C-alpha cells in the first residue's frame, strides 16, 4: 500500500521527501489515519501543480467556453439536459468542459519531472 | 491551542536540529498533537522553500533539519504576535 501512496505524490516532491515520508508512515501507530493524511497531501500538491503554467490557462479557457456553450445550447432544448443525447451539437460544449477538467487534472503527470512543487528546489 | 503545522515545526526545531520523525514525536509529547506524515512534510516543504529551515546533513538516512536565521526571526515574530494576543485576551477577561 505504501508503494501506491508514494506514487500519488508529485515526482519532485516524492524524490525529495519520499523516503522520509514512507519511513514515518511505516512506523505509524495510526496507519489508516496517516495514510489518509498522506492522500490529502498528494491531492493538494497535485492540484497546486495543475494550477500553474500553460495547462492552467488552457484548462480554464476550455471550461469557460464549455460552460458558456452548454448554457447557450441547453437553453434551446425543451426538456433541458434530458434532450442532450438527441442533439449532437450539444455534446461539443460538454466535451469541452470535460476535456478542460481532465487537462487540469492530468497536467501534473503530463509535465512529469518538471512539475513545480512547494519544495526548496521549486 | 494553535495547531498550525508550520509553527509547531518551527517550535520543535528551536530546540535544535531534528529529523522528521523526531519532530513528530516532539510535537506529540509537548503539545499532545499528532501531525500525520503528510501534514508534517507539507509543512517542512513549505518552510524549506521559504528558506526558514534547511537540511543539516544531506547524506544521512534520516535528514535532520535546522532553523535558519530567517527561521529564527520568523519564529520570534510569530510568537511575539501570539503573546500580545494572549495578553490582551487575558486582560480583557480579567476585567469582566
């Protein structure tokens, strides 16, 4: 379990503090609670990394366009969102919103070892 | 009780260089607060990136950290700020 917990951390943070973190986790008297604590750290660091660079602006732009287009498109539908699957033109903004969100979430992995983290090297 | 992990880490290191495990245990003993490894190392990473602490022995398996001069100054300022809040609060309570 510690292996996959370690993998959740951004690469540069893992390289810098991974060994110490895993040692602390290995000696924990509250392994479940401390594992959850580590997961929250991984989520925070990955979100911080995702909110930097070109991926942030691209992702945010896609989400804004997608939300605007979704609202514009669904306002014309008699049954609102329930009709979306019958209208091919309405799936494009939904895909745009989803693509923007996925781009933000995946940006840390895509940028790999160059990801900035809150470390002395960053 | 102030549970700010960064402040607790700075106070722990004020006694001298310590590695993460020792910091965790020190905080547990002195304050009765358990900092999980994620919380603790999140604080250590932020403090290190701000230049308030540094590693004293990079080659050691358990890397000890120590306060820098900026770290000592930051800790003094934060504790002074907390002290004034405590003093004011207690004086107001005394007058009630």
